[in-house]
C-alpha cells in the first residue's frame, strides 16, 4: 500500500486487488492438489517471506540478521510441512 498512497494512485491500487485476488485463486488450485493445512501454510508463509524480501530490496527496509534468519525459518517451516505431508 506504500505505492498506492492510501489508494489515491489508481494503477497501484488496482494492482493490489488484482494480485490479492490472484493469490486466492492460486490457493484454491493448491487446495485441490495438496492438504489444506499445507496449502494455507505455504500460501501465508511464502507470502510473508516475499513481502519481507520486497520490503528489504525495493523499499530499502533494514535487513537485520534477525529478519533474514526469520525469513529462512519461515521457508524451512514451509518445506518441512510439505515434506511431512508426503509421508
């Protein structure tokens, strides 16, 4: 929402809703293929990690060791859930 300036910029504001809707569509397709608990964990975990990375790379937010380690822990947790659902 930083880029939309509180929804005053039309293209950025529309993009927010389009990508948010697309993420729900992707989640719906994922639920058809894998367990809902894993699908939701992947959807929320990867989304959180990507937003944190975008904040660091695009918005020049601080890239502290704790933040980077936390992103890796999120990714490790998502991978662990996916691996455990295959057994």
